[in-house]
C-alpha cells in the first residue's frame, strides 16, 4: 500500500549518491500515475497530485520521476519545468500566466494572461465579453470577471471606481462627446481627463463667481460651470500652470 493507503506496486529507485544504497518504494498503479516510468519514461513535465493532495508536476530523472508540489512562483524554472511545458505560473508582480519559452536561449518565462489581475484597474481596458447583459468588471481570485448589473448600469452615472467602463456600460459611460446625445458632453472624473466619463447636459447659465479651475484642455476658467459650458472637464483647482 502507498503512503496514502492506495493499492500499489513495489519499484526500485536509483542508488543514493551518499549511502550507495538502492531503496524500494510503493507507487500507485501505472494507470493512475503520470510520473510513472511506463507512462512517463523520460519524466517530461506533466500535471500530477502530490501525496498531500496538492497540485504538482513530474520532476526528476527517468528512474526517479516524482511529483513535486507546484510552486507557482517557480513553475517555469529549471527545477520544476526543465522543458518549459505550458504550466500555469505567476509573475513576480502577482499576475497569473502560463510558462512560455522566449528570449535569449529560449529562456522559460511567465507569460501573463490578458485577464489576470490583482487590482480592478487592470481590468478596465478589457472589452466587455458578455452579450446577455451590461454591467461592470471585478477582479475575482486573480481574474477579471464580467459581472452583470443592469440596475446599476442605467442610472445615468458612470462609476469607473466600481468597474463600469465604456464597453461594459454604454448606457452610462462615454469616451468622447460623440458618444453622447445632442445637448450633452462627456464629463470625465475630476482630475482624470480620460475615459470613462458620464454624459452631462451643457449648463445654460453660470453664476458670476470666481473659483478658477484648470480645464483638461489646458485653459483656465472662472469656475467649473464655465468649463462645462465649453464641454470641458476639470483637471485641477486653480490656474493652469504656465508652460
């Protein structure tokens, strides 16, 4: 019986380089063992499950091929993946990807998935992938996920901080004024000067109050209302810097 109480068979493993002894181990049947000699005679990279039940990868020599725990941070390295098989990995910035041979000498590197994320901002440039609803992006378990939200998407206000984008919520969000109906302009969040924005009505009159603001067009306005009259969003409070 194996260590996890499964029926198995005895097999001699290679000589220990220090003690000069060989030892016999009980391994699971060949049909269930991706690292076994008959299924994997060259000990090529193959997914497997360790004795502890954790995801692993076949590693070692042909005579001593074993299942090592898959450490995502090192899964493209020579120890676990000497042939650079297409295993899941994690970049040094914490993004999920797949091992890929590239660069000088075919070095194995972690190619990050397009929809991998650790913060919401990394999802905001993706095109909406659902045709059955509008909604918002969320970063869930390291992956950008399209979440339906027809109630929130339709309230007349674009909320990029909640994951709404131009493609996920076209009813509320805009890229430019061309996306808006007549009499409205695309107003970007204060200080952002970039999409997504919300379609807002042009003001007809403005108060005679001096609270100067710098518009996203680089021009100074008496107040934010006068900037809105010109369809300009606000970059910052006060005068625009002289260039």
